[in-house]
């Protein structure tokens, strides 16, 4: 699969920056950005396969059941169990569900699109950040630059709990990345 992914990327004119995934990183929350097109998933998955990063991504539980599960599970889909832990108990949050998944896995790279949509969003969802803090894992920066046709994983941050300072680091990395649709892309303006 690794060689097929590299071949397909090259066929489409894309280059993976070599050795960009931080060595020895077995667990992380991986940002996949910018996310402005349905093509983003295709190219990011080829990138992760090409870099031999066994990524997982979360989707609605119904998409992991038959017949959809035959396709989504081999691609790395995982459903978050948000059923109450006790009868009559409160439903766990998405972040609590993600932390629980990390706690059960020694090797886990979960991909998130912090914009949460392909439409313009000037404030990112921050659940990925709080998941990384709760699970005690770093955040890695997956990217697609459509202008340069360059892809890879360009950095890592160990979140400190200082949301503003950490998001400024994330924004600084992504500020020069070019999406497929510029009009649908924004950094998190709260931390510009």
C-alpha cells in the first residue's frame, strides 16, 4: 500500500516532504488542514499511507456498521462510545470519548479537521486540543498545500494548557499553507 500511495501522489503531481513525521511519535492528535474540499481526505490518506503513519479518524457510529463499516473500518474509522458509563448517568463528551480511546491504545494517531467543515470557519473547534491535553499526547501538523502540491507532517507541539500561546504556534505553522479553495480557509482568528 505504501508504494501505491506514493505512486498515486506522484501521478497527481504531489510531493511528500521526506521524513517529516517526528520519529518515535507513536501517539498523537494529528491536525489535517486546510480542509476545504472533498479531495482533502483522499490526498491526506495517501500522504499518511505514504509516510507509513497508521492514522485513525472518528466518524458517526452508524458509519462503522454494516455495510459502510466494510469500507470505513479498513481506512481507519473509529466510532466514539458516548453511551453513559452508568445507567441514568451523563453522556460523556466527545473529548472524554477521545481520551478514553487514547487510554486504551499504546499506538494511536487520530486525525482531526479542526475547522469541522469544508465551509469557511473563522474559529476552529478546540476539542482536539483538549483531547491532547487529557490524553497527554502531542499535536502533530498534517497539511496539504495545493499551490505547491506539497504534503506531509510539518511539526509537533506538546500542548501546555496555555490555549492562546499554543494556538499561536499552530496558526504560525498553517499561515503559509494554501488550500484548494482559499475563500473557504481561515486560521483561528481568536489567536491571530
